[in-house]
């Protein structure tokens, strides 16, 4: 069943639906989503997809831990962090606009249309790798969102200000585990060391600005990721020092002719991830239950 | 007109949170504004967390409650700014949380300019046990059954309990 607008969807009887394509609420319902003056709408759409896809894809990797976490406390922690990021993804994909809704963006785009950094899509791996990826991702995203809270776009600014509070908890969770593993047993130390080594080739990409990011930074709407490196390095240095670990010394993973995740060029893992993420929605488009 | 508006607000204030049914949305600080425009009641709510899965149910509950009270045209709007803070939970809401065995939040961390500070150690905040009142408690996990709560244990009565964490 489909509706012309969110109002019809919520007033229909027995309207509590929880699935894609079923009159799912617009998370920005009732907000003024006009594009700020002097900003190219297509640029704003692409930028929202970048930040939204980062959250969506990392959230998916975290969801893969459901029922697989080593302890019950971590099971709920990882699921909650994944839920926070899914919520951020919903807001950002809805903000992307461009005549498409959040579900359409999540379930009916192909791999080359996703703009997430490649770090997000790397295979799930073990608990050491989970913590390594989350530490890097949350540290980077917190630095980004705390600056984006000053965006001239009131919607992005509000999404970012809300996200800062959430990602602060995510970063602390990952950082505390990194210290516990690194300064733990010989075995735990090796697992987190190896995890960091696996994700580190994808760290450099986080700080390379895409031309759209630069244009929107110029317009006062976005954040130039190259300005985040100093804060990132400082936080990582604090965590790794407490964890008695070294910053990995590994070569960066090159893109294809200089193109990486922000350009829609991904690693092999991305296709498998999307196949799982999108299979139900594509098998039953407009399906309801 | 003024009377009708007050009634609509009073109706909206009776709607409870789907996950913490002992609290109303007003107690929780989620209900931000009730106004009326051209015969339509406009209710503004704000999510506690970006991924709060209860938002849809809150909308439904608000619409149904206002319909039942005779308001045919109801619009529920989302507001994200300023972001929800646990400081908005009312005194009554805090008492209801404690009565339900959930330790209420302390003061939310103040926003400061510059980088967000990293917390590497265990939480230093002493959360009082909602069962026996002891301050001898420890944090087990910063995340619990919902994103808004942390899991703690009382060292005096040995019972685990939830704490609504500061946001």
C-alpha cells in the first residue's frame, strides 16, 4: 500500500509499519527543507549521500554482529551504535531529497552510486577489527559532525548537532575497548593490532576532500575533511598510547585512477554487502507486511 | 479558541512514551509544542536519539489521542533543533523513572567549544541505586536495552539496574 503523503500513512488504521516502502515516516516531516541560497541542489544531494552512506554502511556492518557479539553487554552496545548510525543515515538520506526518498536511496541504488568511504564497507572481521574500524570511524565522524553543526544549512546543522552527542558515546566505547585489548593479554593485543593494520590503509582516504565537499565548504554548508586530520591524529595518539600500541605503518590502499569511495569506486566487499542489504527490498518492491 | 488550544495540549500531554510507558512524552521533554492553525492541531516532537524507533508509534499515539478527543485535523512535526537533552526530563519524569527502577540522569554535559573530550576511564559519575539508595554502584555497560540507558550494578544490594544516561 502506498500513500500520497505521510499524513495519510499515519492516519490509516493499524498504520504501525516498520518496513521499507510501506508508508514509512519521513524523518524530516514538517521541517523546512529548502536548499540554502547560493548552494547547488545536486551538490547538496551528493553531500548528504556521502555522509548518509557512511552511516548506513557502517551500521550494516555493525548489524552483522547481532547475535554474534562476545558478551551480552557488547551485543546491546554494538546494536545500539548501529541503530544510532541508521538513524543518522535516515535523516541524511531524507535530506538528500532530489525527488527520491530514504528507502529508494538505500535499496535501489547500485554500487557505483554509493558514496561512502571504503573504510565503511570492509568485511566484518573479528572483534579486534570491529573495534579498530569503529575507533577510526567514530573519531573521524565526531570531528566532522562537531564542525558540521555550524553549517549554514539548518537541517544539516541540526542533524550534526544531534549526531555529536551520539558519536561521542561510540568513540568512547571503541576507545575503551582498544585500551582493554591493547593493554590486555598477548592474544587480545595481537587481535587489536591486526585489526588496526587491516583498516589503516583506508584511513588516508577519510581526509581527501572531494570537489563537491570543497564547493560546499566554500558555500559554508559542508566541512573540508582535510581539516580534521590534526584532531584525528591527536585522539588516536591518546588512545593508542593508553593501549600501548603503535600507529600502524602500512601503505595506503590506492583507488582506481585516483577515484575512491566518494566517487563511487568501492572494494570487492561492497557488492556482497549491498546484495544482502537490498535483496528483500528488490525481490518485493512495494511489499508491505 | 484559547480554551480549545489548552485542551489539545492537555490531550497531547497524556500520551505516554512507547518504551517508557510510565512517562508521558511531556515528562520526557519529547513533546515540544502544541499549536493550532486554521483548524489543524500541530504537534511538534523531537527524537531522543536519531535512530529512535519509537517515533512512528509516538506519532500514531498522538494522532489517535487527539482524534479521540475530537480533533479531526492533526499534524505531527519533527523538530531536530535544538537536539533533545536529558535535562528536559521533568522533575515528575525523574521521580517516575526512579520509581520504575531506572536511575534518572544527572546534568547533561555542557557543550564546550573545541574538540569533544575523550573519556578513556570508567565513568566517574556516582549513580545512586534506585532500589536501595546506595551510591556504591558501578557501570557495567554504557549501553543497555535501549540506546538511552546504561547498565549499572549496585555493590551494596548487588542488584543490576538501568540508568538513563546523560545526553
